[in-house]
C-alpha cells in the first residue's frame, strides 16, 4: 500500500472532503492543496482566469514535495492534477503516489459550487477544468470513486481499492 495519496479532480468534486476524511481514517497528515498555490495563482483564479501549465508548475512542485517529505509518515494531499502530464510530473518527484478521483457529473458539481462560500475558485472556471480533465489511464496508479457517494463510502472504497492496485483492472466505485 502507498503512503502518499493525492485526491484529484475538478473544483467541487469533493477533493478536500474526501482527502481530509481519508487522512483521518488512515491516521495520516492531510495537506489542503489550495494552501500550496502561489498568491499570484489564487488571484488569477479568483479573477476567473484559468491557470496555464506555466502557472501550475510551482504548485505541482509543492504538491510533489509534500508527498515526498511526508511519505514515511503517510500523507493525503488535495490537488486537481487534471492532466496526465501533471500526474507524471508529480510521480517523477514522488514515486509511489496513488491518485484518487471522485468523479461526479457537471450538474452536481454546479450545485455544490453554488453552495460554497468564501472560496477563491469561481463557478465560471468549472467548464475550463472539465475540458482539461484527463481521466487516469489504466497504467496509472489511480482509483476512481463515485463522487456522489457519501464521504464514508468513498473512504471505505478507497481503502479497499488500495489493496487491489497491483491488478490489471483499475478500481472504480459505481452507484
């Protein structure tokens, strides 16, 4: 089993909720990925401007560093990791990391985002994130869970799926 997990996905999919609950259940540290963004990136997103690959590089470096530095003790980090190239970048710097994607449909994402207060990420950036999202390929160390399931169900599924990651089939949680 891995000692570093990144809960990935678009805004509103439940990265922080799942990540925090998963870390608690495993007795690991949780790192809120939003705290790893530069002030410039936060301002850019708050203004409704999507980040480009250049903007993301320092963020991804910080995510990878958090995974590598906390690996022995166990760590869960939230990070969008929308593209395979971003996940590969992190894996090169933090080998052994497992990605967990709570997958949820656009309508539910919009409903969740509409209820969020005091977050720098505006609803207007959802479609740009959905357009960029590349689902993990079968050769990636990733678990896809039903993002509309209760957090406790997502945690239980993720922990069980961590045991099967060596198999050929990519674990997926279904309704």
